[in-house]
């Protein structure tokens, strides 16, 4: 949903691809939980993406979601929890439910402008 002053978008992800009964893409929004051998999360580095303008918040509707936030750390949320990123804050969300979908409702004010981290991108 997008209007003059608000956007709302349900986002669904799967950690386990076999749980995706739709068969369209991975739908693993955010890439899932950290894998063995991944370096520890450093909230002082550039990661994920940010929005120039609105704050963004998420209500976890089904499953579990992790949120990594600039200068704040990593949070793990379950159904009913709310996660929040202030304007111009780098953030990265991921599905965490080990079975079934992880669904969050993303919301924010006004038009959403997304700035992605391009560090390490293939040119």
C-alpha cells in the first residue's frame, strides 16, 4: 500500500527453501541467519541499506526476524514484536524462523527512497 503519507508492505522470507510452497524465487528476504564461519556483526560498519527521509518500522506477523541496526546492534524478534530504524540509519533485516515463513509488515511515512550498500559489489 502506498499513498501520500504512508507505505505498508508485507515481506515474507524463508530460511529453508523447501518451506517455500509458492516456488517463485527464494523469497528469503535479508538472507537468513548468520552461517557458521561468518564474521561477527559490527554495527559500526556499512551494511544493508538506509532510507533518505522516512523512518521505517516492522511488525513481525509470523515466525521470527532479525534486525541489524547501525550503532545499535542486532535484535531478534518474534510475532507481535516491533523493530524500528530511524531516518538515515543503515539496517538489514532477515528471516529467522527455521521452519515455515517469516513475515513482517514494513511501514513508514511518505515516499520510500532506498539507498543500498554497494561495498564489494561486482562492477
